[in-house]
């Protein structure tokens, strides 16, 4: 059952309902995903337990001039994320979801099309840029039609 967002709670200066950011980091190679929430205690959303982990997401500006790029800063309190990112051969997928503490099973906003690129880290933080897959810059068709590969076209 979908619960509507309580607009007065969303616009109030203080509320007992907290807005929580859920973060999923995964790859397509079958390894387990990492589920974290920017909260001080675990949250269960749609049957998945999100571990408490401090992080900050900076959303892109809303303009039509460039592709959106999201900034992600995680506190480096656990080496598991660094080991996960180092072990990947391709850029990990990132999904950011916004839920409320009152209805954690209802996703209010979701960004499920991001890739983790350009990661830097030190003893305190892990910083990464999240980009969308730039389908505009992809070559089409994927193959070049040259005589050695397609001799039937050049008879």
C-alpha cells in the first residue's frame, strides 16, 4: 500500500518524521551489494536491512547544459567499502533512494542510473563522483563498416 507524503511534515521546521537517504552499491558480477543508510540506526526498507553509515550526497544543479553529476562523500569508518571499490574491474552501480522514517517501504525519490567514477580516499573520507551513462556520446553503429570485417558490402 502506497502512503502519501505528509506535506505539512515535509515543510515543517521540525518534525518527528526523518528523511533518510538509502544507498546501494553493487556490480553485475554476482557479488553482494552494500546497503547503507545515512542514519544512526539500521533501517529495514522493503525487506532489506540498511546499515547505519555516515555519508553525504550532493545532487546536481538543474540545468539543461550538462549531464548530471552527483557528488558522494562517505566517512571512512569501515574499510569494507574501500576493499569493495578496489576489487571492481568496472565502475560499480549506485542507487540513491529517499524514504521517510514513518514509511521506510515507500520510496519518495530514486536515482537508480548512476555509476561510481573518479574515486579518491584518505584516512577520513571516501569521495566519488556519480555519473549517468552518457548514451549521447556512444558511437552508433557500434561497428565500423570496413572491407576486412564486412567484405560483402564492398563488392
